[in-house]
C-alpha cells in the first residue's frame, strides 16, 4: 500500500472544519491537492494547520504551515494582477497606489497590511481580508469578503 501524497494549494479562510480529523471552528484551513500514485490530482481537501503539516510530511509549526499556505494563495492570485486597474486609496500620509479589481487587490509590501485593509474598506465600501505576501512580487494580496 502506498502512502497518499499531497501538494500545497493555499489557504481557505471560509472553510473552518478539518477534513482529516473533523475539528470545527478553525481560524483557517489549508487547501491540499490529494494525488494518486501517478501524481494526478484526485481531490482537493481542506485540513487544519497541524493535520496539513502531517499530510505534507514536514516538520513545521502551525504558523509556518499557515504562512506557506498564505504565500501559495497570494502567488496564485497575484499571477494576474497586472491586468487589474491601478487605483489610489487613502489620503495624505496613508495614500497608497496598487492594483485593485472587484474581488482582489495587491499593494507593495512596504505598506502594513492593516493600513492597506483600512484604506480598501473605506475606498470600496466592502470588507477585505488579507490573503498573504506573494514571494515573487513582494506584494501584499487581499480578497474581498
């Protein structure tokens, strides 16, 4: 019998139950691609951070796994941010320019995530959540709630 293999896909703040152990009301879950013996994706599962670390067979803290998952999600979202319109949000010292679509936004990592989120909330009249830092572009990525 071969062991099941998984690939890290990203983070999911919407699903709060672990598909592995059944624990509920989690802060977030890690989306994993379950692979067959040939390396083909069989299913996408959502595990809690500790279960995800065990499934990926890595020695890492829950926070480290969450960070890796957030980076993977941010990288996937940021791959298309060049086609989003450029928009300036905030006023005065907190004025910042980034790429904002109807569902996602990307801003330079030089700005703090809470400041960006507050400016996005007030400029667009909708809630935003921090997805993560894209390691390739060094952009902080957000998703509309």
